[in-house]
C-alpha cells in the first residue's frame, strides 16, 4: 500500500484518526436507532419463516438450527452491508480519507470492524435466544457463538468489498448480495461444519482452525480490495 | 529478452489486425477437431467396462469443465495485467470471456447432470465439486452483473478486475474440493504429471476434444475482443477509416 509514502508526507499518528472515525461512526449509528435494530429484526424474521414454512417439529428444527442461524446471519449482514460506504461518499468523508495522508487500508479496515461492532455483534449475541427457540442442543451454545464470532467479521469484510465496488452505483442493493454471497460459501461450510461436529460429539478443532485462518486471511486481504475499489470510486465520481 | 511483443499486445489496433487474421482458421481447425473428436469418441472409442456407453458424455463434459475453470484463470491473469500495466485489451478480454466462461460452466453442469442420471441415479447431488462448479457459474454471472451496472469508464475496468481477482480465491477451493471432501465425483481425468488411467483409445479422442474446445474458445474470444475494440475505439480515426472502407467494399 501507500504506507511508507504516507508516512513521509506527514508523520501524524494514525490513532487520533481512528478515534475520530470510531466516534463519528457510533454517533451516526446511534442517532438513527431504527437502523441499529433493523438487521436484528430481519434476522429474527427470517428464522421465524422456517418453522412456519417447513416444519415446526423439534427434531427438524434442532437438526437444521445451525444452518438456519448461519444463513440468517449471512442474509441480514448482506442487507446492512450494502450501504456501508454510501453515506461516506455522499457527505465527502471518503475524499477526506484519501487526502488525510493516512493509509486507506487501515481506515477501511477500521470502519468495517466498527460497523460489525454495531450490526454483526448484536446478532451474534442474540443468536442463543433464537437457538433456544429452534431447540438447538443447550451444550453447544458456546460453539455456535464462537463460530459466529469468527465467521461474521469475515462476512462483514467480504461484504465491504461488495459495498466498495458498488458505492457509486444507483443499483447497489441486490448487486452486493450477488457479488458477495458466492464468496461467503467457505465461511458457511466451516462455520456450520464446526457446530454440527460439536453436536455430534466429534472434535471440531479442524473446522475451527480453518475458520480462524479464513478470519485472518479476510482481515489482511479484504481491506486491500475494498480500499482499491473505494479509491477508484472516489477518483471517478 | 524483447518486450516489444508484450507492449504491442496493449495496442487495440495491433490486436484487431492479428485477431482478424487468425480467428477464421482457428474456428475451422476447431470445428474439424471437434467433429473428429466427437465421432471418434461416440462411435469408435471402446465401451467403459463399468459404465457402458453412458460414459461417452465424458467427451463433452470434460472439455467444457476444463475450459470453464481455465477461462476464469485467464480472466484473473488478464485482470492482474490490466491493473498493473493498465492495458485496455485486458478488460476487453474479460468482457469477451466472461459470457463464454458462464456458458461453458453451464454446459459442464448440464452434461454432468445428464451423466449423473445413469451413473449415480440422480440428476444432481450436493457433492462438493458440483457445488463449487455452481458457485463458479455465479462468479461469472456476478462479473457480468457488475459490468452491466456500470457505464463504460475507467472505473468499470478496475471494478471488474478487482472482483475477478477476489473471486479467483475460490478457484483453488474448486480444484481441491474433491480431495478435501472426498465425495461422489471421480477425480480429475487429466493431470499433467501422471499418465491417465484410461487406455489410449479412450483418452486420445478426449484430448482432441479438449484441444478443439480451446481453439473454439480462442476464436470466439478473438471475435468478441474485435467487437469490443470497434465499440470502444469508435471515435478513433483508424476505426472510422476501417468502417468506411469495409462499408464501401461490402456495398
């Protein structure tokens, strides 16, 4: 990245910029509280459809619960991630990011993580309640939450790429899901695989390790793509 | 080492001429090879001792599947080239190759389903390799959807390139999924390092089909890129001159 060059241009530390972004993000998020709850409501609604539409029996629900919860997390993340950078482009923050002399990579990474904190994390924390309603076996709650804790940031980071690619387009919404959902399949496979293994009482460290490696891979690589896409969108808009 | 060849590749005009000189004979050769391979494979190749005659669809399934995957690798190479050396041709290649790749992926899935019915007793199984192939189809469709959402600009080139490069992470998962999950699908028919397990009477026609398909693909890409060049360089003087002369000769 432009890391070393940026440091030559100005030697302002990165931390104050990140704190500013953090405050700005949380302030705008909490000013519009409805937007905070919307993904959560959507998450619960999707899960409500399965007992009604497929089968309300505990046998089916407990077997399907890991997959259902994971898919609901995926879908609700896609909804909230579609507009991740839209406001920043419109109010000019993105341009400020480009000229502030700090590496865009870290700004994008940080913004995505903060966004996950107030959209992804609540869903993860909420999932045990839904797991209870889906007759998910009690002993495996911690594994479910752990898999979501590792997996949902990966979804957020991948979704950030889609949001960055489509930020200046009018037809954002469904396009982001089209672009990103295929890429999230490995996360889904290892995430649900880990939970299913733990329900079956077999070791799940393999899936956990793969999920963790996906996490670190996404953490290091995804912001590169998002930053490149954002830079291009701002320069062309 | 001389780099003139590489730099010439970046010139649409040069590529237009070269592609124009070669696409016709490539297409003819590919049709000949595909005919030979099809007749050889369907009529003269020996029956499989287990699968009987139903295995013969391999002569369509394997070439389309190989092309479906290598087309994406070619697109990824083009994407990287386009991002690094800012070659306009790279994006034109992606524009021409993405619909072809999607078509080949669909054909591979379709012939696979037709093959699966007599062999596994079902049209579709959620086997790792089949699923990965389906995901590949969606990757192609995603690239096409993104391109159609953006009007022609520098931005479209870069967006496409970034998306293709991100998607290429999925290709190793496709390639190694058979070994990882070890399910119904038989392992790859051709590998570069080992001799095929089939007898030569069976795999030689298959090789003819694969080579024929590659030539077919190359010829179609040449024509697609030529069309892209004409569209995008329509305001350049050489294109105007070309269209004027071609228009007058055809009258």
